[in-house]
C-alpha cells in the first residue's frame, strides 16, 4: 500500500482543529477508509474488495471522526447537500428555478 494515505491520516490526526475538510478522489478516499478501518497493515485483497464494494459518485460527502480510540465512519457518499427543498436531487443545474436559486439547502 502507498505510504501517502498513511502520511495524510497521520497529518490529520496531529492537527489541533476539530473540523477539517479534505477534498479528494474516490479511489484515494476508499484507500484512506481501508486504512482507517484496518490499519496500516491492510492487505491488498481487502482494499480491492473495499474498492469494488464502496462505490462513490461525484460530489458525495463522507464524514469521519477521530478520537483517542480511533476512526469512526459517520456517513458515506452522502448527497443531502445537493437536495432541493422539494426533495428532488440536484443533479442537473437546469432543475433550479431561475426565479429562486436560493432554494438549495445550506
């Protein structure tokens, strides 16, 4: 396994901030998730199975928490931030009415 995701997790765990945003691609996210769940000795076979089973789609948000006991996965590939007040998923900019672009939830 690559040492870069390990270094990234170590960097994050040593930060003093309580909320940190990380923006990355799906495959790196799944690798970081495998490291969070199984530790730095995660086997390639386990990672490959996670890579196939934990699909992501564009603009999905995954929330994790870290404390002295370890990592916790709170949400995976969530899209609630793209939902219009009508409940319709914002997957096409043409769905937002021109007269009320403030309809998106914040």
